[in-house]
C-alpha cells in the first residue's frame, strides 16, 4: 500500500481551514498541520516536510507570497498550492511565477474547491 500523502493547511479563515482539511481527509491524505498565518506555515513545513502545502495568499502579518518564498528557500522542491479568495488573478499568477504549483479560488464553491484539491493530490501521488 502506498504511503499517505501528508499535507499542511494554512489559512486565516477558520472555516476554510476546516473545509480544506476535511476534504483532504476524505481524499485519504494525512493533514499533519493546520494554522492561520504565514510564519506558522514555514515552521510547520520545516517540522513536518509535507508532500503538499495549501497556503492562503492574503493573511495578516506574514502573507502567503512571503511564506511561499521562505518555504522555497528552505526546500526548492516544495509542492505548494495557493488558496485565494481574490478574483484578481495577477496576485495568484505572481505566486505561480514564484514557484507555486497551482492556485485554487476559495470562493468558486465547494465542488470546484474539491476538484482542485483532488487534482493537487493526484499530482503528488
């Protein structure tokens, strides 16, 4: 049997954190860390070295783009998927340019979010 994909979920919205973690659990992923800010994302990544990181772009203190760069400084091969509620794709595209593998629109609805999470998990399997 294949090893479970391990993931961390970072978002300042508690409901979104729980939703993403719940969907990942249903997809047979181990959620090894959940937190609400970019500084925690970097620490959780260092501690757990997960297969996948789901990282909100807009957060107080350390935002997702800064956290993304810090994670890549630690591990250039990290597989990070950005989460955004912003309809402006320029910020998300800048995250892709910085090395993120994908970005998911949080406001697109639960089914679209689920499909995006499934796609990310498939890419890591």
